[in-house]
C-alpha cells in the first residue's frame, strides 16, 4: 500500500471512538520465514519491526493500552534453540527500545508468569518497567510466559488464600474482586482483539478480559503487519455495533 493510501486510512479513523485497549496475538512469524526459505528465528527477528510499528501507530492515534502476546506458557514446549533465540531477542529488544519508549512517553508493562523467565530477562524487564513507570501516553504490555488458564488459576488460588485466612468471605466474591486478582488489574478490558496469520483462534489469551471484545482476524503474517493494517482493524472495529447483550433498538433510543 502506498503512503497516500496509508494517510487516507488513518484520516478515516474517528478519534472520538478509539478502542481504549487493543490486544494483539502476533502470529505467523515461523510461516513467514518458511515462505522465504529462512529459519523460523528470522521470522521472530523480523517481527520486531511490526512490534515497533504497532506501538508507534497506537500511540500516535491516542490508544491508551496496547497488549502484545509475545510468549505463551505453551511456547516453552518449542525446541530449545527457538526458545533461547526468542528470549535473547526479547532481551535485546528491551535493551534497544527503552530510550525510545521514554522519548515517546510509553510505559512498559508485562503480564504472565515472570518468575519462569531467565533471570537476566526478568531483571532487565523489571528494570525497563521501572525506568518507564512514570510515562502516561500509552501502556505497552507484553504478555510473557502468559496463558489465560494460568492467570485464572493463580487468581483462584489467591482468592482461596484470602478466604482461608479470613480476609474475604465466599459470599462477597464478585466479578470486581476476581478482576482485582488478575494480572491485568487496573487495566480496561481490550475492546479490540487482533490476531494475525489467518488463524481464527484465541489460543488461551485474555479469556476473561475479552468477554466483550471485537475480534479481528488479519490474513497477514505478523512480520508483514504494518501501521495501515492496524488502521484497517480499527476502522473495521468502528463499523461494528457493540450491543453488550442489548438490542439494536435500545442502543438507537439512547442516542
Ligand atoms: C508467533 O509466531 C510469534 C511468537 C511466538 C513470538 C512473537 C515474538 C516476536 C514478534 C518478536 C519479539 C517480540 C517482542 C515483544 C520483543 P509463530 O512462531 O507461532 O509462527 P507460526 O505460527 O507461523 O509458526
């Protein structure tokens, strides 16, 4: 797509009706690399450019929360070589990008079982989160060693402990209290969930939080995902009627 088209797509977006939180399942790095006769790791490396493009375009538009599924609990089962390469890439990207995040007033956040990350990754990640903690233009959350079932089980365990030690009564358990025990505490739920690579699955990602999210499946492999692809997803989102269980007529009357 040429630059003119990109601008016109961006201009079509209604800035008053942006999703407050966009979440992305970045998929297709391996297939993208394979289609070019390259090793899978080349796909992951190339995917970093798309991470940058997505973060830049979301911040420029004024989207306050962007969450990227970077490494799932299940990804630990990949060949050791690929896991090591992904961890190295993550470390390198965090090192390279902290200055830019600060320049652009973006806070880095992470959700997932961070204890399971290699020590160096965890330490550098926590330091980067601390170094960007005062930024308030956008929160960029990386889901790392994350899976929704892991998150829900750890929330249930914490809740059981609270009930066990008497700080909470079973009859007082409600959605708000459960949400407060999830790793996304304090964040709005994603209103738009994008998955690349043509797969139409959620793959254990933010299952609680996406209860009312609009789903958008892009045919592009993640390394090919560019700013205009995010604009297209947002334009598609803005054409949807979000009813939250109500009828169309109820929504029209309210206007
Ligand atoms: C899915 O493609 C992608 C991943 C498991 C890793 C995502 C990582 C990056 C984009 C690079 C680093 C990211 C950050 C945030 C620094 P896949 O390997 O499952 O592709 P396939 O389905 O074609 O095999």
